[in-house]
């Protein structure tokens, strides 16, 4: 089940990339190279599908923004680009998800131990993450029903509806950028969760 970092605070909880690399038993450099390879595949697909120009794809792939924005789609468990990342790592998507879950728990546990968040906050983050798949399924079903109703009401044509449904639904462009960063992670693999309440030492 996919896990996603909730919240929009600016408090770094830990270095997710380091935790994931450890779970995968590879170096952070090797993980970063896999991010780049998977990103290249995703960008090329976006170009092929007419969602990006080749110039824009080249800019995203080659710029320093790759660390801050471009890889957002791959960071954190449950990423939509997991198949590409798993292939770049030479493992299955299921194996990648296991490692991602392990990394997520490692970072949260360390944040609790360091007093950055309380156990209650950690439990809430994990609970929110645990229901993401259910929420995604519910949103997809609601979106399809809304499109069908729009056709029935004469707001859009069936052809337009088919285009909307085949494009993958809402969320293609979210606040996280083109790849819709479902997690809250910033540059250098820093996790950004809810603003924690100091728990004291």
C-alpha cells in the first residue's frame, strides 16, 4: 500500500534518500543515478504523449532543479513513477515499495527519537499515509462519474470525455509540479511533514 508524506510544513524530519539507499543496500549516489534514469524515462513519455515539449524535457532533465523539483515524483513510497524507478534499480516494483516503507518508518522513528515529533504525530502520519490508496481510488471513481455526468448534461462531448479519462484523470499537474509531488519532500531528500510540536527532552 502506498505511503505519502502528509502536511505542508517546512520542518525537515530527516533524510529520506539516505534511509531508502540503506534499505536498498546501495549508496545514495547509486540511488540518485536511478532517480535520473527513471526521470528520463518519465520525461520522454511525457514528450511522446504531447504533455511536454522536448526543449522543456531537456531543461528539466539537465537543470539543477532535478534535485528540488524533478525527482519529487519519485521520492517517497507510493510514487506513481515507481515502475520506472524499480526498473532503473534492477528490482521489482514490489521490492521497491517494501524498501520505501522501511525507509519511511526509519525516518519517522528517528524523528520521534530525536524529539522532532511526538509518537502521536508519527502515528497520525502513518495512518494518513496508509489510507492514500483508498483515497486515490475514491477520487478516481468520483472523477469518472463527474465526466460521465458532464456528458449526460451536454457540458462536454463523449470525445472530450474519452480524452479526459485517457489522460489519467485529475492531479496530473498538482502543487508539486508536473509530476505531481504527492509527498512533501524538498531538495537533498529532506522530508517535510506537518509542523511538529516540540516534545521536549
